C-alpha cells in the first residue's frame, strides 16, 4: 500500500513519504534479509562508534555535561557491548525455533521462523541520546530491517553528530536519520511503518500510538513514570546509600529508571539521610555544582520545572542551582505532600523525595495505588522482605539491593508495564521486537487420514475426537 501523508504533515509542509518509499524499495530487494548484510552493518556501526569515540563523548558533554565515565558506561560502551552480544548470538537467533507437532498433524514439522518486519521508525529521547537511538537500531539491523532514526531535538549535538556519521558508515539505502522536533516527528508518524519504536514521555507516547493505530502499526513504547525505592530498616546502610546515590544522581537524575522516590519505615529516615549525604560528598565532593563528574540539566525549562517542585518543600539537603551550566545540586526532600507535583509527576531530575510509612506493607499499598512503575528497587538484609516486595508489586523491572544494574544483563528484556510502556528490547528481546515470529507447519503428502474430510459421520467424529 502506498504511504500517504496525513493532513497535519501536509499542513506543516513536511513529508517523508519518499524517504519511506526509498527504504521500502531497498527492503523489497531482500538485501537486509541476508545474515551477511546484518553482520556487516553491525560491524560498520561498531567501527563508527570506535573511530568517533572522541566526538561522541564531546557531543554528550555538550548536550548534558556527561562526564567521560558515565558516557562510556551508559552510552558508548553500552552500545559496543550490545553489538558484541548481538554478533555473538545472531546465528542462533535467526534460526527456526522448533516446536513439537501434535499427532493429528503427523507426519509434519512445526517451527517458528523469525523474519524481518520491513521499514521501522525509531524515535529517541534526549537523556541518553546515543544509547536510546542506537540500541533499538542495533536490534532492528540484527532482525534485518530498514530504519529511520529520529534523534531528540533536545540533545542537538548528539543529534547532528549521528546525522553526520550514519551516512558515512552505514548502507544508506537502508537507513536515514531525520533530525527535528514535533513537526518532523508528526510528519514521520503520518507515514506507514512496519513498526514504531518510541522512547520518551507518556503524553507523546499516546500521540505515537494514536498515529500508529491509523495504519494498525505495532508499537513499542519505552516510557517512564515514578520508580519507587524501598529501604528496609534492616539493610546495609552504607552500601544502600552508595548504590542509591549512584542510581539516583547519574546523569543528574535524568534517567528513566532512576529511583524517583524512597519509601522508608518511620524512625529510620534520618539515619538514611545522613548516609546519603555522606555518600554524596564522597562521590561529588562538598560542592557537586563544581564537580566534573556531575551532569547538567538538559535545558533551562527543565531546570525551572525542577525548581518549582521545591517550593514549600522540606528540603533537607541541596537545592542549590547553577543557572549557567545549567544544573541543580543533589537534593533531598523529606515528607513532601502526596498531592504535590514532586509526588505526582515523574521527577526526572536530581530531587529525591523520602516518604515514611508505618510498615513495608503500607509502602506496598502506596505503590500499588499508583501507575505501574518502569522499575522498582528494594534494599534489605532480609530476603523474605525482598521476596515479599517482589511478589506483591508490579513493575517493568525490579532490582534488589542495587539500582539500575539489571540494565547490564542483555539476557533480561527491558521495558515497562501499564503506563510505563509496552514491549521490550535488549538482547534477544530486541531482536524479537523487530522480527515477525512466523508460524510454520510443514506437512508431507504421506498419510492422508480421510476422516477429517466431509461427508462427516458419527464414526468419523468419534475417531477425530481421539486426536483432539
Ligand atoms: P523528548 O522530549 O526527547 O521526546 C522524545 C521524542 O519524542 C523526541 O524524539 C521528540 O522529538 C519526540 N516528540 C516530541 N513531541 C512529539 C510529538 N508531538 N509527536 C511525536 N513525537 C514527538 O523526551 P521526553 O518526552 O522529555 O523524555 C522524557 C521521558 O522519557 C520520561 O518520562 C522518561 O522516563 C522517558 N524515558 C523512557 C526511557 C525508557 O527506556 N523507558 C528512556 C528515556 C526516557
């Protein structure tokens, strides 16, 4: 079916129908199906990352003030290891997945055959601008697709670098980078795709899904939300605080799976706050605003949003801002009103609210009354407490006695549940997301049992029942 621009795309004067058509034409040649093509492209992407490491790290520094270690661990190195894992397992992933065949279909073979989807759209977000655009692209290539990559306009240095590098290294008949903001994204969404993979906020997620519905296009939505973190009264407080500080204040708190707020039992909050303060000074020094290891807030609009969260709050640590960078110091808010914006909206910044409850069960009830989170964390010395929390809550992912570390395991699919998203990726989950897992049954002409064919009789029916 030809791609047709929607009314809005025509109104904005932007139209990508020809781009999509060009990629569809390449796809139809069958070149992306070949395992060799997929591997060559993955190696080309690896070369792009390796040869341009310096420029990539600089772009991430320009966009978000990312220090080298964070940029390597969470973006550049993350992608290299994703490519390595994909190349290691691709031969296995593309193979037919054999299943048993019921007697009624003997002689026969049954299997599931992954096949590419076609041309896919990948829309990235600004907070990990390289990882969130290229990790889905790695999966899309592995599965044998053509792709359009749309980086976030809020991370312009990374966006323009990716737009420059991709055509230098990749097969340009099968990939296109489209830079831009809402108008470009809207025009892209008006086209017909074989899959749309979106990372970003919930409100735009709904726009993406509405646009996809027009063409019945499947979507993966990697969204956000408020990820809670339980801290039990019996926990290794020093390590808990260290890992909490690492997960909360990496990228200045602008991480979709960062602990959004902490739940502790009444009476233990001050001990925890002291431990966090000590860890903060160890990791970012006395003045984090001058620390090279501490990131920037993406822009002044987001800094103002974060500052507004602190109005009328009991700020027990931090709160200082540097307008010039721009950034906000690691900040702790104790017992915010549950009706306040800081407890209603995803914070996506360096503010950590701590709320107290009478018991872990009260904390579980609190979490379960709210939208299903993307990640959930729990710290305790007691395995029973941890298992109780895992069993009685739901979230995209859960990690105990640490924060965010599940991201290091490519065997674990990553994605949300409910309003934190749908679908998943990383490792084989990503390959499957960008594949159609086709059901295949191969029958033989041998043995053609006659009783399944009309005209039917009681005898035929009773024989058939034996095979059901
Ligand atoms: P963003 O502003 O970068 O937007 C995401 C993408 O949507 C961009 O490419 C942008 O151009 C596009 N976009 C903006 N308006 C649009 C529109 N009207 N129509 C179509 N596309 C449009 O990112 P954001 O939304 O500020 O991202 C923050 C949110 O993303 C947070 O909720 C965070 O938790 C979530 N997030 C989730 C993940 C994840 O992997 N689950 C990762 C990062 C961020």
